[in-house]
C-alpha cells in the first residue's frame, strides 16, 4: 500500500485549509480522511462570520491575516462559483461603563495591530443599524472590515478542490486510531481500509479530535459546548447588515444574504439540553430589547452546533513534544472558520518543518503542562 507524506484526519474547514497550504509548499502526496466527507460536520452549518475584534494578540493577528485572505479568496482558490465575502462589520453593544472600560483594552490592542475598531455613540450605531434601540446601551464598538462568507460549506469545498488540483486525495473512512510504533507515528488505522502508512499525521478531526488523540496517548483538554442558532423568515428589506452582538445580554444576530436573520441567546441561565420554548422566548426577549424589528419576525427553524472548547478558549496548534510525526489543529473553541486561513498556513508550515509567518507557538499543546494559558475574553 502507498505511503503518504502526510495524512490529515478531518475534512472540515481546518483540515481542508491545511491540505491547501501544504500544496502551496510543494506537497502533493497527501491524504485527507473524513468519515462523513468534506464539510460534513460542524463546518457545514457554520454561519460564516469573520471578525477581528478579539482580546488576545495572537487571535487579533490570526484573524487579521485570515480576513485579508477571505478578501482575496477567489484569486487564491479559483472556485467554480464565486465565494462572496461581505465586509459588513461586527457591532458590539455595551450596557455598562464597566463593560465599555474593559473592552477599551481590546480596542487599543486591535488598533495597535492595524485593526480599525472604533467606539461609537448609540446615535452613531443607529446610523449603521437604523432599527437598533439606542436607549438600550451606552456605547458600541464597530470594525468595518469584519464580515462574513455566505456559504461555509462552499468555502470548505473550494479549499478541498484547490488541494485536489495539486494532487491531494480525499477519502471517506472512519479513522479509529493513530498508529504509533516505538514512540513514532507511522500512520492511521481505518475502519474499512485498515492500516494506512505515512510519515506525518495531522489531527484536525474537530469534535472527534479528543477521542482520536487519546489513541496516541495525548490527552486533550477539550470540552464540548452546545450553541443553538435560530432562523427567522426571510425579510426582503436589509435591516441588519452588521453582525450584532451583546456580550452582557448574551445575544447575537445577523441577516444573511437571502434575507433570513439568524440569532442566538448566549446567556448562562439556559443550559443544554435546551427547551425550545424557553430558549426562543429568552432570545426574543433580549433580542427585541436591543433590536425591536425582531418583534415582527417569525422564528421557523433552529440548528444546534457544538464547540470543541479548551480551558482558555484558544486553539491547540502544532506538534506534541515527544511524539514525532504527530501534529494538531484542534480545540477551535467556536472560531475555527474565521481563523482557518491563518491556522491552515501556520500548521502546514510547521508540518513542512519551516517557520510560519505567524508565530503560533503560544498555542502549542505544551502550554497546558507549563500553565501558560492565554485566556480569550471575546468568545461568542
């Protein structure tokens, strides 16, 4: 059987991005394995938001680089159908002086890294979102270069197709374990195909990454957090262009290109398994307080997704000390899609044993052993 240079486990946005960037470094003998196929799990239902308003330097740097990639994604990936990236911004509302004061540190950080976030008065925010209730908050922040990609499923397939053009193979199978011999990774064992050998394995298995890593005796500190998204009827008028978020109220909403509005309640008072009536009622209560036009809309469907969250809500990237041939791109904590270009390029560069443009060493697995966690405060 053929020996591969690299096997990537997981064909979500992260795995496909890594595959693409490996081809940019001259790799072609690469195999991507996913039991459900490309974008078959969480990536396929991702709303596609891309923001740069973060509270840690590493996330600001990765998100800024990723946003630049998304702006030019059609030139890079040459997809069959155009990928539409819309710079409509993210608008955060603040309902207390304390919250505004704390977030001012993040704005200072973002500005220092070239991210054009600015504070707005309620009246200025209303100019961007005319339907907003300007009396419900005291200030807002806005980054005009934030945005979203219309179709995360299409984006992921475009990464995969670009990789395929340069020789990467994709197969459907269930990877049951990583093969380790004498402390060195030698391949993977699949349910249907059995052993497949390779020089390097990249664990990008998303929600399955913790179980897979355990087969190589790597204990990932990942917990699973359910998020529910509600979808309304389609609205012909454009009433909510930016993605609207209130951390204090636990609310987020956005109007998609087809006119549908998706929204969610993020408060800690409701925990999964969610009662649909309670969740919908709470989302409506909070949402209509901030954005009254929601009163006229009908919620007709919902989707539950799961975050693979780490203790500091940061990804785990790169090699694992003492386990040659094994690499990880896991624990995305809900921001994998928007970080995928930067993560894919960095991990591919590390696998190629080169120095990445963005130093992601602070996100290595060893940070948990060394008690060097980097807590990200701006998690939606």
